[in-house]
């Protein structure tokens, strides 16, 4: 089976639905129309651009170019992690904690998968490397931003409790133990939910894509299982690293809670 | 040798302050709101970054692990914080029945739900939680603010006994001149982060 090619007309029909939704948002005073349209436009532009980049990249499959695109994706993900937090760490840490933990988890899982499990030739073949890294980064980014947002937001709210525990002679690690556990849990909830619903409620995106492109369902399922496991492992290790680094930064060398290392949220009018 | 030595202590909006506290000595601390009383206690417990030197019985604070320093120089904030459901889960060692009784509790209190305790009960339980491990210096921020007169007397008696029996030092923030006269052997008055009168 060959995939059915979409025409610009098909896409404009889908775009009409977004316009309809935006038009409905106005009389209902949801205030979402501007954001909705901008996000839709942003998606379209970003995807078209990456489409051109991938076309070019698949043509010149050089390791340097793949690495450059991977680095770009990592830095954008790092920016996104910081932007999704109400009280990110100040200075380089707000960006660095996310980038470091995503790099450690997503890149090592992706490289391991490419070299040992899937084994394309060469191992960095962009048709495999870029989508794989993209899925890993996207999910890890979600987990890490949720976990860090919980960690820093709750540290601010639970200041009295954390300091009471320190004052009773607990170390920073002991005082933050509940907070650390809860942040980890929050970071992993989306992927755990996705695994629970996979196949029963929702057909995961990658498998859907392969089936639409004509792959036999059981082949698509194998890839989907592989990806689910990789994503879970990547998100788990990444979130663990981010929470560990975050807790270290929340306290100083004398185990004091340093909320001055968090940025206050921008005042909303 | 003094029990607690404070030399050129500074933190944000505070100091420099220098004073000493002898073993078994009780120091009352007063001053208007915002004078830096709580900041001083927090800096002494090493909860805020600060300049200057702190030493316990001649041992510099930096030569102890921070958690060890805070077990010895124990700080009771004005509002107590609780993070488990049951009162007893907050005690790393169980209080003696005599101590419970001295504060007007029976041993069953450890099974109580924190959420069902009154403000005054929590304040007394927080104090008990603080002194059970036997710290050498107590830093108390208005420990009787939420208590009725009977319980104020109980808390004062327990703390005076504690200081006497264990030769512990005590720094007590209070706004009540009568209480300052009852519990303080010395009295420091803070204003704008500085000691304005000291005896």
C-alpha cells in the first residue's frame, strides 16, 4: 500500500477547523483566539522548516550535520524547560539543569539504541537518528519541565516546612526527601499514563504514522513498544538527574534553603 | 569558655552583632517588629547566609556539619510546621512521659492527628519536638505567643528547668516585659538590626 499524498487543499480544510475554534472562542470570551492562531501558525512554519532541513539532511547524511541539528534541538528544549517553570533557577542554572539532564538521558539512550538495537548503517543515519532523538527529547523535556516546575514551585510554598526540618537537624537531602519523591512522580506521570492507555484508548503517534505510511501493523507495534520503553527510560533517567541537580542547587553547602536562587515569576497585570 | 560565641555577625538587614552566651544562661531578646529578632535567630541557626563567626563551646560552626550545628543550636520558629499526619511521626526520639506531662499532655498525644491540634497545642508540641534530642542552645521565637496563661507558666517552668539541669543556653524572643523579667537573666533590645540596649 502507498500512502495517500495530501494536497494543500486538504491542509486548508484542517486549518478551517482551527479558525472555527478561534472564532468560537471570541463570543465565549475564552481569550484563546490569539494564542490558538499563533500556535497553529508556529506549528506550520516550524514543521515546514524542519521538513526542508530533513530533506537536505537525508541527502547529505554527514555526522557533523546530524550532530548540529541534535545540538539545536537540545538547546531549544532547554529553553522550553525553563520557559515552562514559574520559578526557574536564576543564571545559567535555569537553562543548564534541563539541558544537562536531557543531554545525559536522551543522547545516551538514542546513541545506545542506534548502535546496539536498531543498528542502521551508518549508525547516525538521519532517517533514524533525528526522529528517534526528537521523540526522546520531546518526552524527556515534558517530564523534566513538570518535575522541575513542581520542585521549585513547591520549595517556595513549603519553605516553612523545609526550614523546620532543617532546624530540627535534618540534612538537606532528608528535608527534601518528600519533595524529591513527589517531583519525580509528577515528571513520570504523563509517560506512565501513556503506557497504560497505549493501544486501548489511543494508538500512539509513531505507530499511527507507520500504519498510515503502509507498514504492517505488527511491524509498527514492535517499533512502538521499543519507542515506549526508550522514552520511559529516557524520561525517567532525565527526570532523576534534573531533580537531583535541582535539589543540590536549592540548598547550599551549609544545607540552607536558598530560595534567592529562584527567579520570581513575572508580575501579571 | 562561653557556650555560644557570636562575633561580628551580619546578614541582610542585620548587624554586625557580637555577644556571648554562657552555659545555663538565659537571654531575652526584644524589639519592635522588623528589628531583626527572627533574622538573628535564623542566622544563629545557620539557616540564612551570614558573615562573621559563630562558635559552640569554642568550636567554630564551620567545623561542624550544618545539620549537627542545628541539632545543638536548635531554633523554634514563631509558627510551627508539620509534614506528617500524626504528631508522633515528627519525633525522631520519643519524649519522656515527664516531659509530656510538664506541658499538659498525656502519652496518647503522639497518636493525635496534627490537623486536629489547636494552634496552642501545636506550639507546645513543636517545643517538645525541639528539646527532646537535648540541644545545648535554644533559640525560641515567641514560644508562648499562642498560649493561655496556664500553659505559659508550664512552658516557662519546663524551659527554666531544662536550662538549669542541662546547662543549656537560651535566647527567648518576647514582647511581654513581665515575661522578660521572669525568664531573662540578661536582656538585649534590637532595633534596625542593631543592639540598642544590652545588659
